C-alpha cells in the first residue's frame, strides 16, 4: 500500500472535512518548517535557532506574510533561505495544490475527496474540471515566476555577481508572485526591503507586476485566458476583481502622489506612489521608509492591507470581492433597490451575509489584537494595528516593532498570520458541526438600524 492510499484511508477513517484537511496541512507544513529552521545548518553562524523564532519565521513564510523576527539576509544560511523559499512557494500555492501537482506528475488517480478538497482550497465554483484547472495553475505560476526572475536577473547579476544574482532573482520573483514580502536586502541596513531600489524602473515594474498577477486569483487568470479582451464575457467575480483592483490602484496612487511623496523627484515620486499602492495588497515589500508616512498614510496602508487581493489567489486580506459586494450592497440600500446588482447580475443574499461576516471577523480581530499588543507592550495603538493588520492580511509590512515584541505579542501575530492564510471562515467551518441544521421560520419583527 502506497502513501496516498494510507493517507486516503486515514482521512476516511477520521472523517475530516475539507476545511479541516486544509488547516491540518498548513499546520503540518509550519511544524516541518519550524523543525528544519531550528537546525544549526539553517543559521549562518551554525548555531541552533530557538523554537519561538523558528516557529514565527516558518509561520510567516508558510502563510506568505513576510513579517520577520530575524534578518533574513544575514541570520539564515543558504540552507535556511532555501527552506524559507520552499515554504513560501508551497504556502503561496496552497498545500492541496502542491499535493495535487505531485499526484499529476506521478500520474496518480485523483479521487473525489481530493477534488473536493482542491475545490475548497482554491475557491473554485465546481468540482468538475478541477484537475485540468490545477494543471493550468501550475503552468501559469512556473511561467510567471521564471519570467520575473529572468527580467530581474540583469540587475541582480550586475550588483551581486553570477550565482548570487541568479539566486536573488529567483528568490524575489517567487516571494513577489506569492505575495510573501521576504527579501534578502538587509545586509547593509536591517529590514531594508526594496528601499534601495525606489528609482529602479525594471525592479519596480517586475515586482509590482508579479504582485498584481499573483493577487488577481486563479479564476480571473482562466477568464482572461479563455475570453482574452472580451470583458463582457467574463464571469461576475472576475469583473468585480478587475474593476475593484483598478479603483484601488488609482485612488491610493493619487493620495500618495499628492499627500505623501511630494518631496521626491518626479520619477521616484511616481514609482514610490505606485509601489506603495500595490504592495500593501498583500506583498509586504516597500521602497520607502514607512515610518516617515503621516498617520493618514499609515491608515491608508492599513485599509489596503485588510482589503488584500482576490479570492483563490496568493494574496491575503478579506478579499476584493468581499469589499466589492459590501459596497454594492450599501449602494443598493441607499438607492432603495430591492436587490444588489452589478454588471447586469444580481448578487445573492447569502453572498452578502458571507461578506458582512468576513468583514466583521477581520476588522474585529485586527482591532482587538492591536489593543492587546498595545496594552502588553505600551506602544501606540496605531502602530500596533499596523502590525496586526499586516499579520492577519498576510502582508508583511512593518513599522519596525515586530522583532522587538515580547513572546506573547509575537504569539498573537503567529495566530493572526495562520488565520489570515487559511481564512477566518475556514477556521469557523472547520470547528462547527458537519450537519446542516435548518432552522424553522421564525416570526418577523421590525428592528431599526442606522
């Protein structure tokens, strides 16, 4: 009996739901990454890493967040960096997607249970065609990351030399596409990210493109591939994702351009404004010192981080469609419309309920966690909320306080990163009873709101 048969038999025996399998997969990967990063071979000076620091780094990499407690460039050895890169790649694609990819390479039969779990993992509409869709995802990811590495390689080759230049190009291409935010530029200044490349056009354009493509979602990729420039043929989800993405690029860009970066030369001002607009959803790279932003700029970043990317993408956050559905619903209420509609289609009441629940879950979790860390550490609430938003939205941007937090505060961030990657609703669905209970229809009574 091979491993797949044993694993399948185990899942049937314990009767795990799809949501529980996804959570268990991420937990196992985080634990494996923690054990590998604790080994002396993973640290640059050959010493063993503490469980706490290894756990935080493994969780951040697996959940494609980018928050770190140790300088990635100087603390970890080549082996440690390779482990982090593997965790980013697997975590970005998803445990189930990677497992399916190996099954396809080994020409293994994909059972109904595996297909169902894969459907939940990538938020696909139907189980039918899921294997073909997985193959398309893998090919697209490989092509995008390879192209990104090739385009950045001349810059890094010239700066770091042959082998190091290639590794830098590959590492940052994968980190950008998976919206992870891990970088290797902390040798001269700790946690520098891409501050030294604020005026470098190729690096800015490639990184931003990878972030955007990775954050659009697998369903949107397929729509673009099938329907090309015929926008009217796209499904409603793809239309909402693309329209909301455009809005969330234009408006924040104008704000950063006119309100935050007026002291930069024109070229740097444009690039910095555009990069600071794209990266918070949800990559974690930065080309400017975020501590120099005004309070308004910090709040703008928090909002962008919490919104995140598209459902079924490498990005985190409460997702673009969640915000779009809530905005459309509010518009319909304000205009006294019976239904919430967009692009000639009606949005179901159940979808609106889900969006409201997700928004409430993310916002309340972020605020309460920030209040807790602020009380524990004695730090300003806004700074703490920036870190908690970055964690729960799996962004990785920081105002520099994460490495200096106490163990309890870092544990809060670990929980937030895990919740943000697997999804708050996934955690809820994994813990509730499997049986769907139908409540009897209750009498209606008026309640005034607003």
